[in-house]
């Protein structure tokens, strides 16, 4: 595809930022609606709005209703509630700080980066009926590699680990997100579609739909869905396995809405045995600052420990389980699963490796 393939007209918003709109045949008028809507939204709000978080914020009432129904149904099925309310409130607090920090990150950092990359785009790709499915697949593909990197590169894991420290599974687990995603630079994984020519707002909105879908797969309420759905889509069953610390479930099922890329790249694992939630080096805390910072602290302490500089720096990009020769991994707040955990309260930070 090149710029000369399609004739395009440009709509310029109040800030002088251009957005493409295909001049199509009369029969294609309906397919222009998504692009027209994006132009209209940008003309009102400009490019600094975090469309991903705005969409997800609009979904909060539905999220609350879903969690309430999940809780009621589970109570009817069981004599006693199995919810850990301390963990539930920690999930909500983490989700709130995430919702605050992400728009700030867009306003201060990522919004300008996305706008700059879009100004260097290779093609003009309109958002219409012909392109929407390829765009959705491209965002899903980017999400797969973002998620995979967030498990296999310690720097990104330091931000993502907070999502996996919960020891139960319910809809609020989806809200268990890091407020440091922007600091970690996770946004870079979604730049390729923008560089190709997809408007940043379109990428953000599609990602928002993707993440909102994922809220509803954080549950034990739904066991299995029909076979074809389980084969194509990421389902509660697949995502429970993703959250497992069982050996066969670790680093599996990275998909967002779809599971096809896991099947394609060999990271799919079917849920068979009962899932044990959490991480192998479990953190016993409900303090949201500890939950957000503990892996960054441990990583920094590993980097600063004595040894050759090159080997020390590798703690930043090696897998989380990597151990440097001659160095005992540092765990400030976490405890090994094989050790007694004692009280569920926040542990006192240790001064030596565990």
C-alpha cells in the first residue's frame, strides 16, 4: 500500500492535527462512519485525551454490576462467601490509581509520542468497514507481544507483576493494574499500527474494548464455553490458567480477546487441573504502594549488588527467574511458597536476600 493507492481528503482539527478520511464511492458511505466519528471526537477534544481510559471509565458501572451479580450468584451456590475482601479492596484501590495515572501519562508523555509517530506514518489507513477487522487483529497482535514481554523481560514484569499477585479470581482481579505502566514504557508495543497509519485514537479505543472484554474473563463463575469459542477467543478458562502458578500454567495464554496467537506461537495451555493463583515468590501485602513497587525495588537492589557491571545490568532485561552467578536474588517483601507465610499482614521489609 502507498499514499497514492487511495485518494484521501484531510480533516484538520483545531490543533492543526490531520486525520485521514477516504473519499469513497457512494456505496462506501456507511463504511466511513468510524472515521467520521474519530474526526468529530478529535475536533472537539483534541489529541491529548486518553481515549482508552475514557472508554474504560465509561464501563465502570457495568463492571460494578457484573461483580455484584458474580458475588450474589457465588453466595447462592456456597453456604459461605469465599471472597477475600481485603484483596478485593486492594484490587479496587489499584484500579483507581491506574485510572488516575494512565491519563496523566498520556497528557505528559505518551500522547505527544503517539502524535509524533503518527506524523511519520508510512501510509494513510482510514478506519472504515474494510479496515476495522485488520486493525483489530493488529492491536491484538501487539497486545500478545506486549503481554508476553511483560512476563519474560523483568523490566516490564516489574510493572505487570502486580496483576498476578492476587491469590483469588473474581471480576475485581481485572482492576489489579500497575500505576507504573507508563514508567515501564508498555505503550511502545502499540506504536507499530500508528506508524503504519492507524490513527492513535483508533488504536486506543480498540485497545480499550480489548481490555474491557478481559474484565469479564477474570472469573470462576463460567467454566467452559462451546468448543469453537474456546478455540478462537480468550475465555475465563484460558485466563484462569494464565493466572496459575502451577508449573504447566506459568507464562501461558497471553492473548487479550483472542487465543489464536498463543496457539500459533506455542504458548497455549488448556486448563486441566485446579488453578493455584498468585506467583511463586508471593507477596503478602494489601498495601498498594508495596504492590506497585516491590519488584522495582528488588530489581534495583539486584542491579546494585556487587558484581561485574554488565552482569548486574542484565537484571533489567533477563527473565524474572534469571539468577546471576554468585548472586542470591533479593526478595524484600515476597516470600517463597515453600516457606511458612505466617500472618497475612504486610511483612516487614527484609535487609537481606531470602
